[in-house]
């Protein structure tokens, strides 16, 4: 499997939208939104069913409202459109979030909108626009002292830089994130940063150095699937070094 496709899967797992919206209103419509969002989140269900549940969640949102809960729910729906590769729906919901957040003067909402727009442009390989939106989102979340979302968007940035073959820029972003106090104790972030750094080094044909960073990623893996991904990547580096027995 192409290493960048594997990396995308890792990124989806790591930087996904896992926080649940709080119930600021006790009403049946909001309960239905939360119910269908939870079903769409359940990766043990059939993929088509999950897409349908995400669409169902959207159908229960009162689009006349501009409150923070509505904006956050729209963000969760929009992010799942990204996970489900529904690029048209991703762009549509992202633009809707932007309009509502701008009208409500909701700074966090503008951060969500810019992140989703960045994901949309990344899916279209328009890396320049994607990074522009990601940096805007990062600036917003940093100003709000929201470390979790600041880290998530930083991961979006370094992944997009890698896709754009800005390997040195991507590694610089990864090292900056690894210096962050929160990231130092988060094995998931360390795994992702070391893995993508190794991919970048491989792109620079620094295969021995890539193996060194893949090994660091393996030490921070949290499941067997991640370990197998690393072993596969290391074997490819040994092949590039013509060390076929080691591969």
C-alpha cells in the first residue's frame, strides 16, 4: 500500500473530531442530532449506513439558528463528510459554518469553518489554499488557548506540507509540535509526527535516517495495526538501500 495512503488513514484516526457536543438545550431535535452523530461515528457499522446517519443528523438541525451548539454540530457533520470523502457536502457545510459563525461573531466557529475548508482544499490537492485555511484556524484556536484543536490543525498542516512535497517544512512543523508540552506525553501525536517525518526523509532519499524515525514511531505505536504499518515502511526503506535480507 502507498505510504501516503496509509498516512491518511492514520491521520483520520488521530486528528478526527472526537469531542461530543454538549447538550445546551434539552429538546427532541437536538437529542436526535446527537443520536445520529453517534451512529455516524460508529465505525463498526456499515459505511453506507454511517453516511446516511450523518445526513440524518443534518436534517434535524434548525438551520435558522446561529448559536454555538448549532455551529459545533454542523462542524461534526462537516468533519464526517471529510472522513466519508463527500467533498461536495464538506465544502457546503464548511461554508455554512463560516456564514453562521461570522454572523454570530463566534470565533471558535470560524476556526471550525477554516479547518473544514482546509480539509476540502487538501482533498482537491489545492495545498496552498488548504494551508492558508489551516494557518487561520490554528491562529484562532491558539488565541482561544484551545490546545487540543491547535494540535489537530498543526497535524493537518504538516500532513498537507508533506503532500505538497515540502518535506523540510513538514518536518519543521512536526518538530515544533513535538516540543509542545501536551504533545510530549501524547503517544498518538508522537507516533504520527515520527511516522510522517520518516516519510518525508524517505522522499528526500535519506533512507537510513527514515528507518531511524520509523523506529521512533514504532516505540510510540498504540496498537498492532500501527506496528505493522511501521514494519512495512521500514522494509521498503531497506529495499531502497538494497538490503534485501533485512527487508
